[in-house]
């Protein structure tokens, strides 16, 4: 192998071309390079290399070595000619958490500041770097710390670095999950948006025909945290139109004037040392220190479930967390002792609870005659013998004796039952669920108050699914996700929504304090996982309660307000019924025409039926006044019979006292008065289980014939 090639020229002494021969016999020519240096050609040698222009240069006039920068000082760089650069990068740092303002300044003459871009720096120690494209011949930076006083914002080891690039570098590197702040550099670009789905896969973000971002299919966390996006649910018509509903209000509770003022819309319950009071526009529930004490407040009305429509309850609630709450229950939500959905603080943890399958024992004591002589009757409830004194005050009037029985003892204390007077029937409802075993009997003794006791609902224990806060599947409300760490002793806004249909989802929400948006924290996905429905009767009242059970702990919870809604539907949904009632010989004192009763039981279950009267027609042969009384006490010989559906009726009673007057009307001689629900007045009168209404009338003079026609709907 020989290097170099001899040129074959006609002249003698032709020069050789310098080459290097490789192993395959090929020659590679050597080339000498020159460049201009100081106006003359300079050969490239091992000692004198080819000059290279760097792509970046540190600007010493705008950079600063680590040193303290007091909050009362500032740093100003020197003007730098940047005409040969396409980009400048600025990085600030300090060894402590401090803040200030960075000014990126440009000048056309190296003296006057013609443009200044202001960048707020919230934390110099961790703030992002910044890049800028030169827009004038000269550039410098200026940094001014925030002067908070007392040296609290002195910058320790404050360092500044400015690097100029002759070629534009790539964008600053960041991660997909890196958040943007108000001081993060961004570029105006045309790009395709992508998002990460529930499978951690990135897909393109959809937009509407108008270009608005769509959040498809019910990702409620995203929708709640970004209310300005277009939320596109999957509920559309057969032709693709978006379907929307108007919420129908079912109940509303508030307490600005205390508990007594809200009596028309609420029901309270206390046992033991517990109390319910109104304080600072709140309903306050306190257990006291007696073992087994309970305080509860419930809405009088319920959310009337309508198949195929969702329901919502929204409320505020707070409870005791400052003591060990082991063995204590503080709850609020929808339901009762039998079924329901609740937020429930127990054993020092906030939980979500689904309760189902419970039934309370119901026994009826029906008297065929009242007491005719003083004495005691004996009632056995589940083996507990109770003696109740009876007088002959009613002279054989069963209704009067039933009232004596209702008021004669503390039924909850001695037997664990609640007692109600429905005419000649004493209704005994167990406080708790479960089977009641033992003797049930009635003995009149020498009183003459004859009657029989019978069971109409067999008790059954409830079951609870309890989901502690640490197991919530959407947001644990502990500061690890969107919601902050929630303080349950403070008033918070809660929401429960359920689809039912037997197997629909139940979703629980909390309000985000920073935005006011209600965010889902847990969803019970019931479909495709169960054989029995999630609850057995999905018509619920609002219910908030505290109970110290077997402890002597004194706990307090409070409710600010509550409301229940159905997602659309009909106000008067259900079976429609009607009856006409007449009475002759009505004189100048009010006397009953008819009493309608909504019983506490129906088809071997405790009832949650709401009955709505939507039309009344009063008539009289002479001038007369009519009134409707709620929960009046009846006198005479009451006799209940079916009014055609769920409601019971009585036309035998001869008197009605007490109660609340909820309707009044007047009819002139041979006239009529009609009241009908319309778009403004959705109903005239409603009845919830345990209530009675009595229509009474009186003549201006003489004795007249009166009548009333009643039209109602029963929401079963």
C-alpha cells in the first residue's frame, strides 16, 4: 500500500497529489484549509484551529454572582447590544422563599427605556426561567424585591444569569402535569388540544360546532372545576337535541326566626336529655349527657320520587369533632330509620352511609267505645306491660279516651314506641326498626273502654353500607385532590343526588370553598352489581340527627338550611281520586263535614306517601263559612274507611277542636265556591303520613245543607 498519487503530465517533473491509500486501494486526497485572520490568510493547523462562533453568550453585565439583595435594594444590569442574537434567557435564584418583580427592558439608543415587560416572581427560589425575543438594539434586566418591611423579604444568595443565543433554542422543557402560573412563559401557537382520560391515555379534546370545548359524558369533577367549559351530557333526544329539565322544588327549610316559626315545614324529635333549638338562624341539635339521648329535625314534606327522574337534596351541616366521638352518630341527609342516604360523622370519621331494608313495628289499638268509668287499662307492647289511667270524661267517647291513652304515659321511655291519636285509633309506631317479639295485648279493666290491638307492620332490622372518608372514590376531601382538608366542625354545603329506578347511581357532593362549586366526593355505582334495589322506598324526607347511643358524650350538630328537588316531572304526579261529601242540618257552630287521614302505614309498610288536594268545591243552601283544619282533635264517634286509595275518611265525628286553620272560604245562599290549583298555586292542601285535615262548616243562621267536593292525587 503506497500513499500519494503521481500526476501523469507531459512535462517532466509533474507534482504529486498528496493522498492516503486505504486497505481497499482507494486514495483519499488531503486538503489544506485557510481562514482570514487579522486581514491575512491563516492556515488551519493543529496549533491554530478553525474559529467557531458560539451560539450562546453569558451576559456578564446583566448577570450577578450570589450575594444578599436587601428588600430595599434593586439590581439593574447594563445595556447590551443584542442585534446579533435571536433570543435571551433569564434565570433568577435565591436560597430563601422571597418575591419581587422582574423587568425585561429594551432601548433603541442604549439609554432610554422604550419598552419594559413586567414579570411578577412569586418565589425566586423555584420560579420558572424566562425567554424573550429582542425587539430593539439594546437589552437589560432590572429586578426589584417586594418591600414588606423589617427585612422579611431580603434575598439571600440572590443570583441572576442572562444568556444570549444567536440561534433560537428549543422551548423550555416542562412536564405534562406541570402547572402554569401567571408568570409562566407561553407562546401563541396553533395546536391540537389533548387530555388524559380515566385510562391514563391522551386523546384529542372535542369542541362544539361553535368551537367551545366540550366536556363529554359526565366527568363532573372537570365540569365543576371549570364552569366556563360547555358541559355536554350524554342525555340527548332521539334526534340528538340536548335534553334539559326544570327542577321541581319539594321542600325548603330555613330557621331565621327559630324552630317554632318553621313548625309548618319541619318535625322535631327528642329523647333523653337531647334538645332542638334555633340559634343564629341555625337548627341546633344537642344530645346532652344522658345515655341514649337523640335529637332530630326532619322536613315535613318528602322528595316525591318519580320514576325515570333524578332527585337532589342540598343542605348545610356541621358537627362536633373536638372530642372523641367514638360511639356517637351525627348525621344529615335523606331518609329515616328504615332507608336513606347520609353524610354521617361517627367514631371520629366522616362517612357516607346507605341505609336500607328497615321497617318499624306498627300496632293499632282501635276502641269501639270510650271509657265510662275511671280506672286503668293495660297495654302490653313486646312484653312490656303498661298501665294507663282512663277517666269517664268522654262518657263513652272513644276519641276522647284515645287522646287520654296517647297523653297518659311517656310511650318512648316506657316502651320505645311513639303514640298518635287518629280518632278512635291509637297508632303505636316503634322508635327503632327490627322485629318486636313478646306479648301484645289490651285489657280494658273496669273502664268500659273496649277495643282490640292488631299489628299492621312487622318490624325488620335495617342494613347499612358505611364508606369512610378514606375510601371515597372521587375526592377524599382531605387536601390531596381538588377539595381542601374539610373541617367538619364548620358549616359546609353538602349535596346528595340519586337516580334510583331501583339500581341507579347515588352521588355525594361537597362545596369547594374557593370556587363555590359542588364537587362529587363519592359515587355508589349500583347498576350491574346488585339484585335488590339500593333502597326499598325512594321517597325521602330531609333528616338531621345526633345520638350519643350508649355513651354520656354531649355532642352538638347544626343545620343552616335544606332543600329537596326532583329533576323535572309533574307537580301532581300519581293516582287521581275524588269524593263528594254532604251534610244536612249544619247550624251556626262549626262542625265537621269530612276528615281525611294520611295513615302512617300502607300495604304492610310505614308510609311515605304524599297526597295533594288540587281542587275543592264548597256549596251550601244558605250563606255559610268553610274552613280546613290541620291536625284537629275529633269528638263524637269516629269511624275510618277507605276514601278510595291510600287516604282514609271519616264522616261520623261531630266536633273538631284545635289544630291549625290552613284554608277558609265563604259561600252565599245557594252558592258555591271553587278553589283549583293553577300555574301559580301548584296545590291547595297536602297531607303527609300521620296528618289529618278536617273540613268544617257553619251557617250564618238557621240550619242548612252543605257539601264539599275534594279532588286529590296520591303519589305512591
